[in-house]
C-alpha cells in the first residue's frame, strides 16, 4: 500500500510538472524576449527598424532567391536572411511574409530562362557558383543572391550580395550580412510610405540629360519621385524637393539661379553637387592628344562661402583604370591594348562612414582636388573620397597625351597622398547673399534674404561624370548601360551605389542610413596556431571526453555506496 501511495504521488507530481510547463509555455507565447549575447548585437533590431515595422500599413511579401543546393557561404547568407526576417515578422505580425525559392528548380528550360530574364529585368544581378552534388560531383549553377519585395502592388528587386573585388569572399559575405537590415528596412519603409518624397535633377546649365542619367534615375525611382526642371530664377521653385542633384553643368550659373539654390539651402534643402571644373575633349584625345581648360561655373564664391573650393587642376593617380589604345595594326585589324590612364583614378571608399561603407572601388574621370576653407565652426566637413597615397596634380590649362601611359610612374613624382575629391558638409551655412540685394531676374516675390540656414547637409564631388552612364546605340534605339559598368573591361564600379547612398544620407531624417555603419567583426581562427598546435588539440578532443566519463562514473558509484552502503 505504501508503494502504491508513493507511485501515485510521483504520477501526480509528474502530471503537475507537465501542466506547469505547458502553462508557462502558453503564457510565454504572449511575450517576446531574446537575449543577444554578441558584442555587436548582431541579432537585435535597431530602434528605427522596430519603429518602421510597428507602423506598417500594408502587408509585405518577400521572395528570396536563395534555395536548393548552395555553397557553404551562401547557406550562411540564407540563414542570416531567415533570422532577420523572423525578427521582422515578430515585430509586424501578419504583415511580413517571406518565401525562399530556387529559380533553377523548374525542370523546363524555357520556364527557367523566362524566370532568369524577369529577375534580371527587375534589377537582380546573377552570379555563377560551383555546387557540390550529393554524389560528390560539382556543377556550375547560376544563382540570384537577392530578393523581390512586393508591397502595395509594387515589386522591387534588391541585391543582397556585396561583391567587392578588393576583398576576399569571407569579408564580402560578412559585409553582405551586415547590410541586410538596412537593405530590407529601407526598401520596406519606402514602399509602405503614404507619401513619396521628391528629388530633382537641375537643368538649364548643360547638365547631364535624361539618357546619361537614365540608370541612376531608374534606381532613385525606387525611393523617390524623380523630377527634372529648369530653375529659371523662380524663388521657391525647389521648396517641394527634399534634395536636388546638380549633375555636371557646363554653362555658368546666373545670379538669380544661384540665389534660388542658396535660399533653398537656407531653408534646409540638401544638394548633391557633381561638378567638373575642367573641360576635356575626349574626341580629340582619340587622335593622341587634347587640351584641358579651366571651366568656371560662377559657383566659386557660393561654394567658398559654404566651406569648400574646387581647384583648377586634375588628379593623376597610380591606382587607376585603363583606357583602350590602338597600338597599330595586326594584319588588317587594329591592335587594341589596355593601358593605365592616370587621369581615371580608382578610389577606395572609406569603411567607417555609412555613405561609403562596403562599396566597390569608385572610378572618377579627370577629378579635381577639393580644399576645405573658411572658419565657420557650425559646419562639419568630412572627406568621403580621396586619392591613393600615390597621386599628383596637374594644373590647367594643359595638353595631355595618350603617350603619358607609356611613361612609368615613380613614387617620387606621385608623392601626394589622400587628396580630397568628395567632401560632405553638415551644419548651419551662411548665405552667399547676406548683406546683398536680391539679384535681378528673381521672380516669386521673395520676402527677404535668409542669412543663415537651419541644420542641413550637402555633398560636393569634383567629377560630374560620376553620375553618367554610357548610352549605347542599338537597333531599337539608344540603350542605357548600368551606371558604373565599363564596357571595355566588363567591370562594375561602385559609382551607382555611392550616389544612392549619398542621396539617402542627405534625405534621411530618422537615422536609418546609419544602419549601414553596423559592423560585425570577423573572428577568424589563427591558421598558423592551428597548424602548430593541431596534434595537441586533437589529443585533448579525443581524451577529454573519456576522462570526463570515467570521473563521472567513479563519482556516481561512490555516491551510491555512501547512500545505500
């Protein structure tokens, strides 16, 4: 009877324990708590991301094209994507839906081709990888490491793999994982917004046209309403725009247009200046040489007042791109060779700023040095892009020749380091028109002249061609090439992503762009230490478990003898 009573008591205790566990799990399902023990808080969403997800108006469906047989690195990327989307789903229950799919899983080749074409058209970039099959063989496979986000009837593609040729695969993968939260949240925020912010390309001074900025306009249209127009001296004509882009003007600015831009800045407007202060005829360069002249735009006094000066010179850099040169004839065919062209510097972006972090190298054409000037303590000046440690400057006017590519550069000659070519200005700017009258030709009845701006930002780039894509002839009309793509070497530089980041940084009022600055430290094993101490750790790994089991067994037997002896 005593044994039955004890057994009954144990059964009751077991059932009661199970009931308590089930109850606690049920109660816990209404609460969410996650302990992130990583130093960088890599598994925690930022407050701005939580804010966006808490106020979603529309359901968001995300289709990620990473599934099926994948290399180990892409499996890691897929896992990171799933983890962050699971976080999103918790903070926006019922609003975030996602699916992983393999675009090459369909057995019908024609269907696969159609899917690949659609993904390419929406902006996803394919990559070739080697995949090991279950039987041990390896095959080439095209994958699209990206996603298509659908919200409010709009589909937008985003590329999730940051492929910087200057970094190894491990660093590229780590940079891609670091950027996941920003890439998803920024696009979701823009697609779900009730109103679309507007930006404008300024025209009327010979700026780059719609075709030359076609690819950039297409990308910006994923985030903004993009307009183009002439200022025409109309006061207040820019007030509806969160930012304006002045892309490689070649004609001087009249005072009335300068006044409109100045007062737009005083009201908090943002400007991306893409300026060339040199004039180069590339058509003449094909013949072997050409002259480079200074190109004043009548913006010098205004930019000086804001805190910068573009020098009338050109940068030459040992770290540079190439140019195709005809070295003669081979038979009846031209002998085209690629030679270094020191006027096309390749800029390594700094990795400690959200505008430039994790970008590919950026190609500039005939850039000039930017000096920071003035003593306005209300303005913070940050150099975003600078030349390599091996550069020099050439004053204009000057004659340049393709023969310069045959001269071997020396470090003694290229002895200037880190010359600024792009500068970010932030703070309160002084008006270029303070203590002056409103220029003639200004319409719109300005109430007065604002002499100091509210806190705002601008970015000045000394190369207007940074925003220019190639326009190629085709049977169906002009074809717009991707911005940053070089058709001679098939390389893609970081020009487009830099400008997108620059515009997003200028217009961001929530701090969302700072998510690009998140850094997950790579903690790699010391390969030399592994090689030197391999035997020791193999012995420890084999012997330690056996010793632990033996000690545990002895201790258990001693405990039983003391308890029942």
